[in-house]
């Protein structure tokens, strides 16, 4: 009987924990940086990809905008995990199959965007 009560309590509290996860307002805003240049292997040839500017805007309504060079995509963001020092965020962007993952450092307010191989990671800084 006691197990059933704990299980029921767990089921009731679980949605509250997931709903409660959100970024504090001070971490919302626009983050900018540069994706470093890299080499892309295409079969027997290689292509040099130049560095590109990147910005990611995280909005309070859980929408986001990502701009890389002249390409701009809109989408949504979701908080995946949080620790004492970081937030892990996933971006789901329109016309993009893969989900992007970013790690936000709470102290420095820097966002590390994990690049898709062979694209390197990019470190973005929050704009005032």
C-alpha cells in the first residue's frame, strides 16, 4: 500500500519538476560569436570553409533565432539539464533535421554552440 502512495506522489510531482525548468531572464537575449574556419572533406577533394559570424537569440517565449552569415533560421529552444554552473539547451530550428545543442555557462554568460562534424564548436558571448 505504501509503495502505491509513493508511486502516485512521484507521478504527480514529475510534471511539476519538468515544467519548472526554465532559464532565468538574465540569461535570455542575444549571444554573438564566430564559427572558426575549417576544412571539409568531400570525397577526394577538400574545401576550405571560411570563418562565419553567428548569433543566437533566446526569447522568453521559448522561441529562438539563429543567424550564421546571411542565413537566418527561427525555431524553439528547450532546457535539457541544469547544474550549478551550466544550462544545457537544445535548439530545434526550421528546415533542419538535427537538433543543435548549446551549453550556457552561468558565470561568464557564454554560450558554447556544439558544431556538427566537421564544423568546430563556437563560443558566443551575451550582448548587453
